């Protein structure tokens, strides 16, 4: 089964995440491309954060899962940055978020990292610090479906 995730639901859920995250006072947002890009932009607007960065991972070649996850890009946190919000659309298997959070904490021990997603699947190996919905089926995000000809 598949669940279509509309823009209106996204807007409401994103506003809920913004309310939850406002007390954290993140200075930078790190988007996990591609899934976290749309949410990161909206979170940046709502939290008034100008410093938005992105990194990309790959775990699949088409339908074939790789033996290990590959990271593309790098993070450049200025010395005054102490709190970073890591954003993705979903913690499905959790492999991506687990890998990235371990990478960030290992390479930037002076920075506090918190993660957020729109969806979290209870079978995920990584639970985000903040999430809105439990994923019970495959999620088809509006940005994946609404712009295909």
C-alpha cells in the first residue's frame, strides 16, 4: 500500500515541526539530499535560519542496494556554529540518518546535532530527535509525484 502525502498536509506538519524545534535555536540547517531539501527550505524560512547546507548519500544503484553507503559533499561549519539541525523527509530503514549522525558527531565533536523528519518508521535503526508521523506504509511525497509529466 502507498500513502500520498499532499502539500497541505506537508504545510501543516512542517509548521508543527517548526513549533517543536523553535526552542532548540539551531544556527544551521543541514539538508540530506534529496529527500530533505524541500523540508529544509521550509524549516529555514519558518525558523529564520539563513545558513542552509546540504550533503547527499547513496545507498542504491537503481533497485540494487550497495554494500555500503556513500557520502557526497562536505559540511563547513563556521567556528561560532554550535547547534545544527539535520533534516530528512523520512527515517525508513534509518541507515542514512544513522550514518550521517555518526559521521557528523565524529567529525564535529564541538557541535550539537539534532535530527528531524516528517516520518519515522518504528523499524528504523535510528529514531530522529523530532518527527511528526509514524510511517505505516510507503509514502509518496507530493514533490515526487506532482511534477512528473
